[in-house]
């Protein structure tokens, strides 16, 4: 399920600046590893789309490397990952490492799903920009992403 309404020429520039319309936030929603339940990710994708964001959904069973490659190809501002499997710390570490390796540190990372608060410091330390609690309402998710992108001066 890819929900997107592309704008811009897709060429970008050498500074890592997104090539799409300056007022449109692009989010890649991903499911990493062996987490085979994607209902929540699809709900979040729809919430973001309905809030005016462009959304790309990668589907199930993606590796961190696959997600980073898709994020670069799709020229997104944010990668949002929903996890239920309990493997969130090593998967997010690898995702953030791959972003750095590809020179894509400008892409923000938002974690969601079932993540114990005890693990928040480890995720933030490895490069996750925000963690959205499982019980977060739609407007909290939208605001968190919009505020992160605005803080980076993108909109």
C-alpha cells in the first residue's frame, strides 16, 4: 500500500535537501524485521495522509537497510516505524546506523508500537528522534511529526 501524491521534480540537491514541495511532509511508514502485524502501521499511514502528509508504506518484513534505501529513494523527511516484536532496540540501532552510513542523517526517525519506557533512553541515544507511545491519539502522532520537521526548519 503506497499512498502518495508526489510533488517536486524528484531531483533534490547535493546538500540532502528534500526536492518535494516545501510545505509537504513526506513520511515512510515501515515494519522492520519479523514483525508480521501491520494493522497499526496502516492506521497510522491513513492518519498521516488525512493530515495532509504524503505517505509511503513499505509493507512487512523489511530490513533496516531496505527501509533506508526506500527512504532515500522516496526523498522522505521522516521514517516512522511501528514494532510489536520486542526487537526494537537492535533494529533501531541498525536503522540509524544505516542512515548515517548513507549520509541520510537529515531523515528523522520516529518509533512507535509496543516499546517499554525503560528502552526509551537506548533508542534516543542511538539516533531515534521521537518515540510515540502505543496509546497515543491521532493528533499526538501528527503533531509530533510536524513539530519534529518544523524544528529542523523544513516547514
